[in-house]
């Protein structure tokens, strides 16, 4: 767990949110959002913000930065991505989930969340890993190389709530990429909620409130 920022609740952890940052950021990126969620400590939510590995990214002239996978080409909503890199990152999420299960937190009390590139990994993890999660939060993101990953799809989260949120003025990941993600998941039979906000490639307070509500609705009840 040295490769993650971990925020523990004051009481015993009953549930967990694993939240993946975007390209070029690190696990500290959304650390400051936790107090803004205004979660009561009685919910006992542990937050884990993993750091992506440092690697060269083709679309950024090969500069080394934290990335969950390489992006070789980006053309509007299409991306030529390193599927092996995505699979490596999914295995990393698998290890984190297994560690939480070993600590006594069932996967049904774990929420996967991710922003941008981290959201893509969170989506593929939820769609291909064998665990049933409490919920999945996908922010300003897209579904990479679905023609490949559909062959690895499981039904573990067929009845799990997926919430997708996107900025209307996002020029990094256009909103139509988020809409395609929503439509694809719906076509595959997954339960999808959609939110859009008047913002660019970022988060806003209204979105943070939505995330807070979602976490509270999908975590262990306070009296448990």
C-alpha cells in the first residue's frame, strides 16, 4: 500500500472507496475532496488513492509521467491505447481489492471511482473483475478498446449502480465520449445513472455533492 494515499476513518473502516486519478496526476489529486464530501464518520469509509506508475506517454511526446497506461494516439473520442497497460492496472486494482477483503471489507462494500484515465481503468476493472462492488463512479472518462475488453466481460456487476458524470465543455475527453460510455454500458445491460455539469475537464461542487450522496447510499448502513 506504499503506492497509495490512504485516508482512514476515525472509527473502524466498514467500507472503502478506491479512487483513481487522471493522466499526469497522482494519488494526492483528489485527497482534498474527501472533507468536501461531508461524510459522517459513522459511515466508516476508508479512501484509497493509488499512484499510477511513472512511464512514457506517447501523446505527450514520450515524456515520463504517472499514467495507468500509454495513449498512443488520440482522435476526438477515439484513443489508440496500450491494452496491456490497462490490464496491468486492472491487476493492480485486483490486488488492492484483495487486500481490503483480507482486512474484512467485502467487495460489496467497496466503491470503485476514477477520473479521466483513472475512470477508464475503474470502468474496465468493474466490467472484467470477478467481484461485485457497491457502486462505480466514472468521472469525465471514456471506455477504451471495448471491442477487446468485451471478450473479458463478467456479469459480477450486472446489478451494480454505475454513475457517470461529465463536463459539458470538456475539451480533453469530449462529452460525446462519456455519452458513448453510458450508451455502451446500458446496451450491455448495466445500471447507469448520467449527470452532466457546465464545466470543463474538472470537478465541481454540485458533482461532489452527487458523489457524496452516492457514497452514502451505497455504503454500509451507519448502525451496522
